[in-house]
C-alpha cells in the first residue's frame, strides 16, 4: 500500500527531470563537428590526384571512381551529424546534404559526358557542380563555419 502512495509522488518528482534532456548540440558544437567533417572530406579529396587536362576518358573515369565514394561518405557523415536548433542549423544541415546529393548527381553527368567523349557537356557539368557548391559554401561561412565553405 505504501508503494502506491509513493508512486505518484515519485512521478511528480521525476517528471520534470525526464523532460530536461539535451535538445541537441550548441551552435558552437555543431560548427566544430561540421568543420571536422569538412576537414576530413577536403583531406580525402585532396589525396586524389586530378587527371591532367589532356587525360583521356579512362583516366577521368578512374578519378571519378575514387572521388565518388569519398563524396558518398561525406554525405552520410553530414546526414548523421546532429545539428544545432539555433539559427536554423537543421535547415543548413539539410541543405548541405541536398548539395552533396546534387553533387553526386552531377558526378553522374560528368561521367556520362566523359564516356560520350563530349568535352562541352563535361565542362558544363563540372561548372554546375562547382556553382551549386559555391552557394552552400557561402551559407556555411555566413553561419560561422571556418573550414566548411572555405575557399582556398
């Protein structure tokens, strides 16, 4: 009988504690974690040697085959990143993931143009790839990221 009398009191005491969980990372933590992801992505992409301007389709295809899994991993990492609830952090994270999805699609376009040996289509697809990334880079920098969106 005593347990029944104590149970409502315990519920009243514990209820506020149950609702006081962490709402997610701070803006600073989100930026630090995102910058770590960007550093890893940049390091991995920089390790892949760019094909020479005179490279043939096989060399460009080999480059794309190395780059694609790196971008795919970066996309998964950003998708798993817990965003800050401050200043539309979740929306920015979603936009970064969408940009990486777009860039993966553009890699498909570059690959198709290379396989068709169409230099103009290749150049256009590469330009679109860079333009989409530039917009997101500017937004990341404006939010406060130091590594993400940095133009070297």
